[in-house]
């Protein structure tokens, strides 16, 4: 067979098909290359001599639903120029690979639409071969994220399994790309990131985190000139947790069935935003009844709802006035939940007010965390943690459904 159809169908040059064999497993093409094409794989010299051949089988693009294998003798060449003896290079496949370049490109195209398992079954190759191919592609593109142009970042941790296993994720708020993944949580997980950040000479203008003391000290030590913003989602979450505990204590201390009955089951009603209460299910009525018979709970609830307007202030001066006034009234309420919360807000007032200097949050990072959990759930977990991290680094470039 002429070498022209072989080149047009599979992109293979300088070989001829000498025999074909068909079986239930697929089609096998036996190839041959003339000795005139022999070159040293080290120095590309043509001054070589053959020392026998080694037969290799390489999988290429399927035809008509059938797998196609290329069987060819690979000569061992002794180079008179460099003195080395080694196998000749195969131009249409990478060393130590059993897939042709054309099949690898086709598999990578399919991975944008199909799972690794589906691609492996379609091409009739092993799952590990497709996974390693995908991993090499991700490593080349996302293995070492660039940090030099970072300006605004968000930092948070995510639970990735049972046994309190966490990852600390750093997100570039300008591009939406994950730029660092650290094992565990807390300040120690970020040490490699700070080291790489100093080496890249990046100028971080703002950082968004929760109110964790570990992040507070880590950012203060490593980014002293950056504006450190406490994420309002975590602030509201902290307030809601304390309000939930306060409601539980009130229910426990209530005297008689009426008070206990009304407060029972109102936890989620108190934590919900008022505009999200379901009128058809009577949630607003139940909440108003619980607040009517319990004045301390009503005071704490309305103070919590009022504090949500802190992030809606027009400027830093108004926000400062609002925060000071709210904390003053919280202290005067004589309610432990409000006094404790006001003390926390005063302790972290700089981070809270910094929102009005640079209005950022970890909201985009929460969305990425949800994508990570979906990615892990669809794959039923990852045995190869390096591959898992590479998938996370590339998650912002996903244009299709999260598969894989």
C-alpha cells in the first residue's frame, strides 16, 4: 500500500503498509520503513548501522468503530558519530507511549465533552492511559500558576472528605482562577504560597478572608501593605450561629408549654432573610408570633437584620458611624449575644470597614468551592491528589459540564 493514504488517514510519513490483519479486537496494520530513513535519535546523524529490530504496537485513530493498531519493527541503531546504540525514534508517537500523536489529540478533544471512562471505552484503551494523557496536558497548562500579576485575592478552606481533610484555596479575584492549593487549613498551609509570592514580586492590593486569627496574622505578616477585608458572608454566618445558640438557650429556659412550643422549630425562620420567608407555609406568621412572646429574641433578631445594612453604606465615613452606633446600642441592650458580637466587631473593625475601601469578598471563592465539591462527587473521589489539584487549577476554564 502506498504511504499517501497512511499519511492522510493517520498523519504517518515514511512508512508503508506491508500487511493487514483483522480480528474481533480490531484492525492491525503492519508497517515497514526503509533503511534509508534511519537516523540516530540522539544526534540525528545518518551514519548509523542496524543492530536488529524490536517490534512495537501502537494504537492510532479508530476507523468505522474498530480500533486500529500499528505494528512496526523499530531498529536498534549504532551511531558511528556519537557512539551510542539505541532504538530509532518514532516520529508519530512520543517515547514510551503506546498512542500516536493523532490519537492523543483526538482523545484530548473528546475530554472536553466526555468523561475519562467514556473516552477510554470509545477508543478501546485503558483508563489510566487517558487519565495520564489528560494529566500531562493539565500539567503543561496549569502546573505552575503565574503570581506576578496578582492584585486582589481571596483565601478560604474547603473540606474535601471525611476525617477533617481540608484544602486551603487562594483565588485571583480579577480572573477567577485558582492560583494556589495548600494541604490542610490555617496559616501553615499558606507558607509555600507566601514564598512563591515573594519570588514573583507580586503587589497585592487587597485580600479577602474570614475573621480567623490565623489568616489575620498571616496576612499582616506577609502582606502588611494590602487592604485586608473580612468577608461579609462569614460575618453574617458568625452572627447567625450565635443567634441560633441564643434561641436554643431561650427555648430551654422557657417556662411552660406555650413558650417552648412557639420557639420550637423557629431556628431556620430566624436565620432566613425576611424576603425569603414563605408566606404560603405561614413562616412569617410563625416568626412574628415567636418574636412577640419573647422580647430578648426579638431584640437580637432585629439588631441582626439591621446590621445587614452595614455593607450598604455609601462611604467609609457613614459605615464607621453606623458601626459605632450599632455597637453602642448592642452594649446597651444587656443581651449577652449582642454584647459578645459587638465586642467581636470592635476587635475586627478595621477589617470590616475595609470593605468600604475595597469592596471585595470571598463570594467568588465560595462558588469555586461548590464546583470543586461537584467535581469530586462526579468522580467519586480522586486517588491521585496531584491530578485532583490540576483539575482545580483548570476549573475556571471549563466551558462544558464538569465531567471527568
